[in-house]
C-alpha cells in the first residue's frame, strides 16, 4: 500500500513542488483545494492527485475529509503568507493562519487518526534579531515584527501545545526564505524577475521599481525546501522545532544584480515608497545544525541556478 500524504495549500508555490516530489517518491497525494483556487501550478499533475474540496475555516469539511482519507502524513502549508498583505488585513491573516491551523489539529484529534503533521512555520517569527544572535538558533527569542509573523508564532505554539496536550504528532519547521520557479510575483525576487522579463519583451519601460534593497535574507531553493519537509516528517521528533536554512545571507540588492546579469537589457533602478514596509527585519540567517544532524539534509541547488530558473519561469509567462 502506498503511503498517503495530504497537503493543505497544494495549489500554491510550495505545495505544488511538494506534490511533485511526493508523487515521484510513490506517495498517494491528496490536497485541499477549494473551487475558487487557482490551479495553474498543479495543472500538469492534476490527474495524479486526489483534490478535496475542504476549507480550513470549515471544521465539518475538514473532519469528514480527514476521517475518510486517514493520511499517514499531513503537510500544513496553507496560509496567508505575504507579509505586506498582513499589514493591510491583519485580522484575515490571523484568522486563516491561527484559526485554520487550530481547526486542522482539532479535526485530526477528533477523527482519532495518528498522522505525522509538518507545519510550515517561518523565520519571520524571529523578527527583531540582534547582531550577536546570528546565525539564529531555534532557542532565540521570538520578536515578531508583522501581523503575519505574529500569526506564525501562534500557529507554531499551537502545534507545540497540541503535541503536549494530546500527543498529536506535530513537527514544527521554521523555514527561512525559499524561492524558485512559480514564486508569487508579490515577493521581491520574483517581482524583479517578472519586471526583467517584461522589459526584455518590450512590455515595460527599462526601469525596475524596488523596495528596501539593504535587507539580507537566507535563501533556499524551493525544491530543496520540500525535500526538507519530507525528511522532517520521516526523521524529526514530534513537538520539536527545526530551522530550515542554508546558513548564509544574500543582500536583496545583490540578488537583483545577479538577476540583471542574466539579461542583456540595461535598466534603471527606482525606489518605490509603496514597496517599503512599516518595519522590516534587517537580517535573517538561520542556524540549521539541529535539522541537519537529525536528517542529513543539505541544500543541493546553488542560488545562481534558482535565480536563473525563476527568471526563465517568467520569460515563459509574460
């Protein structure tokens, strides 16, 4: 019997890459997908997936779906995950990310199934990090700087609480930035790549609008990240928390220069005040020692390749 894996947010950026990996590895793959969900990321594999019409904010649909499928593994990726949106609609972000997670854990508990659940927490939870705290360990204080980050702290601790209270086998992974083909255009690197592709096609003036180029982020390739998620459910300890990161930071401005180096076009770079955030985390570098010791994971795709693939993704789309 093939093992069953259920992905919340299967049609999203990370969910679609995870679905491909799990199919490759011989899993029977289920996903929560509402009728209004955009499905272009999973179009090529839809016939191999079992898509379920259930909603994280509808406890009844969750309970009946989980009771019927009885998945061995659950990957909880569905979220309102764009930080700037969380400033505009904090309550929606809190509802989807906290209440949705609570509903999922409660459905698993009430259905009496013993799935291993990976929850995609975030490096944004660390928020304000001091120089002497880099690279960031799992034990670092959490000082969230956005409503999104607060929602992820709550989800993270709910996972801890459900393990302690009910022994629901929840593994908390704090993923640092991850990117690659299919990354939503609201995110800096994907937005830059899309703008470059538009300029190359003559559909945009040779001017790239940017926000804060000084922030530094620890970037993994999404394909390395989903391998990490699978290793997490196979090898990590329920109730515990693990950073998934490369362990080095790239300045946003340097990432933009790298993308521009793949293009023949000469462009101007223009600061856009609308792309600035009320408070931005200046630097995030993760310490991945704990996760690597537990799973043997190591990133395999160089950042240059990730950026090239992302740019080519947009060249095919614009």
